């Protein structure tokens, strides 16, 4: 079955530091890949997505590239801000069976300090 | 901007009681999902609807959980009887649906505490 593995948190960084959150996946088909962000007490918000190999998703300074050869979709940002503190979830969706359900990783908490 | 609405936001109930959650998806979204998120974990799909039909309920504990989307718009998730292990965040999401992979938009969730 499908699965997503994320690096464990919490990740604590100083403001303006470089961020990498690792994500690898296992899937039987050709999945689409997503990063969602969850701020305290809120639901999940889509941060970025990539639908095929070598696609790069980007939004709000965050980027991730769909690497089929390494089955990875690592999230990066060049300079984090305190407002980026949240939990980040990597997820995949495939169209096998027409379900399109999302399979999530366990989440990585990011704390950014001044 | 259109949003997925959920109510209540918080619910505290005693073990063995019945509890219900409501979700109103973004207008025009044919696909509706209910996820359960246990603290410290990622969400897991409970049930998926395409219009009023269930597409996937393989992870729904059917002995105590039920879900319906009678007119293909809003949806209700019910637990009866609630157990201590049901304490979690229940998230509703919606998407345009169809054969393509569309983004899922999530509501704010209902945090359930079973005492």
C-alpha cells in the first residue's frame, strides 16, 4: 500500500535560517505529491503540490521537487520567519480505484525563533 | 474566499454517548472526505463521498460510525456509542472530484474529547 515517511520533529531554527524537511514515499502507481501546513488549532492548508516527476511546486517561498528516482519530495525554504512556525505534512494521492484519497505522513513540527 | 464549514468546533462527550459532526463543503465540490487526526499523527481517511454515494469507507469502524450525504451537499458523521479512543480531531475536506486529482480543501475540524 501507499505510505509517506517524514523526518521527525520538532525542528527548531532561528529566523532567516534555511529549512529542509525530508519526505519520502512508497506508492504503487504514479502519485501526485502535496505539502500541507497546519497552524495551531486550525485545519490543513495546501502549501504546494506536484503532479508528475521532476515537477517543482512552489508557494510563499517554499519549494519541493518531485524526484521519482529517489521517491522523495523534500520541502525547502531559503529564509524562514517566525510566522512559518506550524506543523507540515507531506501527502500523496493516487488515482488507483478512482478514490483520490490522501495518504499523509506523521507531520513535522517547525519552530522558528527570533 | 469559499471555505469548508464544520460544526461544532469542539465537543466533549462521555463514553457510550452519541455524537454527531456536520460539514458543509465548498459549493460545487462533488467529493467530500471525512478524516480522523489523532494527536501527533497525520490525518487518516474515514470515508469518501462522490455526490451522495460512498466511494471508500474501508477504514470506517462501521459498528459505531456512520456517515451520510443525503442530497450530495452537506454531510453528517455520527459516532454511537463513543469510546475513549475516539478522542481526536475530525476533519472534513472537499474537492471538485471526477477523474483527475484535485486539491482537497479542509475545514477547521471538530476536536472531540471523550471522557
